[in-house]
């Protein structure tokens, strides 16, 4: 018998007798604060930061102010040029020298201070991990309260890769001292596009 | 019969350097306190525990079906699914995947399953360079030691230990013990290895049957580097990691990091559903005696474990003795109930490496009755005639005494008196390993029975 059939047969032989039904997951309300404010404090707790900018054009200017000396800014956002276009990148290794990576997130999760980003947003997934610093654009209307809400909304299986990212890379492996910038990004800045809500509702 | 591990001797080695014990105790207990603060932010915590426990129980009761469903959906997404009966098969499969693609170097993120399989040593013996990408794991790898904690692998080390290690291995300044400098040194050393790796390996925290995807939780983003940079990603997944639906992730992701570190989520919670653009994805589903455990009416609930480490952080024995003292893949309370299932003779001492205080059961997010399982293992091992020597003489007397209430009461009163007069001689007589490195708490004025009788009279 193949290993597969052996294992499945052994599992079948040994299934525990329990009548545990698969429970429905109730709707949990979460924090109660306005989602955007809750998101911002939670993100800070996780080591990230957020700023409000009205538009994508303003976001581009903000990136310039935040990282005035950055030589390589790689952008996956069509409206933000950067110094390198992600669409031109053929192999993830080409991203080894990126100082600032820029992309959009689809969703924010307030209780976790996390943004949901997929392969479609990153184009090359390594952008989120080889870049020294990250700037993420997020529509504040796309912030949900709890992780339950997030899993209901985001269909985590729609893309081959999707990540809930809460702040930069971090470690507490040496005497529990939290250090940001362990192996991945050293910093994460979320730019909340305050005008996009109005625009989206206007065009909806 | 396998020679048993000797946790008391291991603990003694750890306790020999006092500053280690004090820092370890402080850090690990600090995690427990952070966990409490994290849990307190969720009003429905107990409800979540109940949900998590029921979802896991349900999945395990229908595991054959969910495994088939996972395999079918993963395959549809272009993931190659392999099955391994045991550790040896797992290692052969992984090696074959790497060999067929000419892979020479590998970066791996934390996977207790790969530790369980002894994978790194197996691959290294076949000429493959293996680099741990998690900082704590890398520290342990460079020290040629296994992880001492399933979440924070090098938590038993002081910053001075790490500085000395890095000075030797990476050429850093041995006097610079600043964690920030040390982390930066490792970042600079690791990057070139990440960039030249031919393959990335990860474990998985959850595998979702209905979608055929799996989820990896890390704080460093190191699993994602392994998945995103090299062209090949191989994930080792124990068959007990299955959950039915994507929605169930909401319950588990909310609980995992809060239980482990107190934070609302790990920095990265990564979902893999098929190979990334331009990449190749393999999953190895591993049994390694899990199916056998499934058939043990007393012990199958341990398969619900999500490896959060909360039971370790709260355990008074783990905190004082350190993870390496268990001399096993899994340390702490979870190790005490997992390890004997792999080798009952070798790990027969572990269930006695516990005070049965029950704190582990209280913090477990999936409601495993850990203390009950420890006790059950003691019975199994006693039934094998494998009770540790130091305990056997005392236990026989204890068994006889507990069986007769009058004798118990007499013994209790006598013991109480004895404790006040000559406790050290009795407890620290060299036969009782637990006396080593421990001081007795102050003896209360009354025995419990006296207290109980008095209070019953009063009420
Ligand atoms: S037994 Fe429970 S508390 Fe311990 S690691 Fe597993 S899930 Fe966490």
C-alpha cells in the first residue's frame, strides 16, 4: 500500500469516538472603538505607524519626505512611480537592494493592527520581505474590526499568497528584548487615504 | 529497552549557573503575564477556547475525510502533496525533492515537526547546507543545541551567551552584548544565505481542508523569505494540523499569539494556496505516530495542540529547570504528554517532571486537560513497571497510605510535624531529585484537613 493509503487507513481505524459537531462561529462584536482609531493604536502596538494622507498623489510626496535619501524605491502601486517598477522585476533576487517597497493593502484588521496583502498587490511577494522599509496604502473604509470579520470578507484562498502583516519584522529571541527589523522589513508605515472613501462612495 | 532521559540531571546542569535560572524564570513568567494581559482584551476568550476545542475535536473525529479534502483542494491549486508514514520517510521525500532539482542550500523557518524528524542532520549528512532563518533557531543551530522552547528557541540563553557565540561564529565584538547589535549582526550574516538558497522550508500552523491551503505564523517574516525568494518551497505538515474551514482561522489566529506572547497576532500570518508566481510548492503530510495516538482513548486530545507554548510559560517546573533538561523534542507540559508517545521507555521520567499544579490546563487555548494527561501517563508508566527508581519506594508507601484514610491522616499529621522539625534532611537526602535546587515553601500552621474541619465548623 502507498504511504497515503496506509496513513488514511490507520487514521480511519483509529478515529476517536466523539460527537463533537463542527460549531458555527458566532458574530463577535470586537472592541467597540471606531475601527480606524482602534486599527491605528493596535498597529502602533505592533511596531508599525500610520498617517493620514488625502490622496495617492499626496502619498507619493509623503514617501519622499519620509525617506529623502532612498535610492531604490520599488513600487507596486500604478499611480506611484518610485525608482523601480515591480512589473519590471523578473526574479525576486533583483529586490535585494530595495530600500523602500510600496504597495496597496486590501483590508485592515483593527484588533490585530494588521493589513491584508496578496500576491496581486505585491506582484513579486519578496517585495514585502527583502525591502528595508515598507509603505502600505490603505483605504480606511476597508478596515474591519475583528479577525472573524476579516476572514468573512477577504477570502484568504483567492490568491496563491496572502499575508496579514502587523507592523515590521520583529524578534524577542535575545532575552525577550523586542527588536524591530529582525530578518524582514525594518519599518512599516500605513498611509490611510482619507479621500479615497469619499471617492469610492461617489463612484459606487 | 532505551535508556531513559534524566531530566533531574538536566535541570541540575541548568541550575548550576544561577543567573541563567533567574533570567529564564523572569522571562518565561513575563510571557505568562503578557498572555494574561492579551487574553483580558477579549471578552469572549472562554467562548473562543470552547470553539477551538470543539473544532479540533470534530476535525480529529473525521480526520480521514478532511485529509482527503485537503489533498484534493491543494492538488487542484498546483501544490504537490506527499505523504510520509514516519520521520524517515519524511526526510527521504524532502531530500528527493531537493536532489531532483539540484538544490544545494536550504533556508528553513521554525518547524517542530522537522525537529521531530531530525531533518537538518539528515540533509546535512547528504551535503545540503541548512540554515535556520529564525533568529532563536539560528542561535541554537550555531550552538549545536536543539531548541529549548517551541516558540522562543533560545530563551534559556543570556545576552552574554549570544554575544560569545556570535563572536566565535560571526566574528562580532564579544563585549558588545546589546541585543540590537546582535540582531543586526545576524541580519547581515543571514541575508546572503537567504539570497543564495535554492529552497525554502517551512512548517505550518494550520492546514485548511476546504481550501487546500496552509497558514504559517512568524514574527520575523523569515518563513515568508523562504517562500518568496528561492524558487522552491517545501512545507512539512503534521496530519493533526487540519482544520475544516477558512472561517475557523479567525478563532485560532486570535488565540495563538495571545497565548504565546500576549500580542493580538504574530507580525506575519501567511496564507499559502498553491505555488507563488514562478515558484514550486510541495507539502509533506506526516503521520509519525499521530494516527496511533488518535486511537488511544485517553491520549488523543493532545492532538488538538496548536503549539502556542502557554503551558510551558506557566509551568513552575519548566521555568526553573529550562527546556533542555527534558532532553526531548518537546519540553514543558506539552512535551511531558507528547514525548512518551514517541518512546515510552526513553521518556518515562518526564511525566514525573511535573508538580501537577494544573496551571497548564488553565491556560491551554484548546482546552487540553494537560495535567490529567500527565497523571494518565504516570499510570501507564507505572503499569509498565517503569516508575523512576527514586520514586518507587516512596510511591509504594504512598499508595498503601492513600488507600487507607486513617493511615493517611496519621501520616499527614506526622509529616506535618516532621516538616517543621527536620524538613531538609528528609527532602534533601539525595534520593529525591526534586529537592535539588529547590527550597521548601513555609509550612502552614495547620494541615489542610485541620483547616477544612475548622472552617466547616465555622460555616
Ligand atoms: S498543550 Fe495547549 S497550551 Fe500547551 S502548547 Fe499545546 S495548545 Fe498551547
